[in-house]
């Protein structure tokens, strides 16, 4: 079954953003740096999904460029899929444009790929699979 895994929100400061979400009663389950993405991540559980706060750790990161161009805000929507490799293969065969065809490992050990907004109705779509699941 496919579910909404999280909503990725680009922020200038996780510490500042957390203050707002904590007022709503949400609490981060910790922070983590994903070195290859040049980003600091904080996940805030919301029911069966999460809000992911993304703060750039370098001026040349994707998140820094996003904020410079568009400001803080919704960066991507992430869907949890049961078999990421099969999903990627199916999308490639159908001509779907992927940001990268390489399945990478991100925060919390989740495997992921991004679908380019041109193939997803203008939305950057992340497809994720649980840690330890087959690539």
C-alpha cells in the first residue's frame, strides 16, 4: 500500500521552525545530518505521517538554492512505496523523468528517489522505502 510518508519543508533554521510546530503540539524525534545532500533534517511525527524540516548545511546545497529562489516552504511530498526498486523500474519504462535513477539512502536509513516535477504535476515527489528493505 502506498501512503504519505512525509512533507518536506525547506527552512532557514530548524531551531526557529521547531518553535512553531511545538506550539501545535508536535515534537521532533531528533535531528540528523545527511552529508551527501548537505542538509540537516528534523522529523516531526503527525499521525501516521511526518513533517520533515530541511535546513541547508552548505550554501551550495539543493535546499539553500531552493530557499534563495523561492523562500522557505513546501519542498517535496514523499510517498512510501512497498518496493522502491520495482516502482523505479516501472516509472523508467513509462518514460517518467526522475531527478536521479540511483536509489540513495537518506535520513533514518530510508532509501529514496525523486521524481522530477515535470512528471508529477509540478510537484517534486520523493518515493521512499523503509530502511533495510531490498533496494
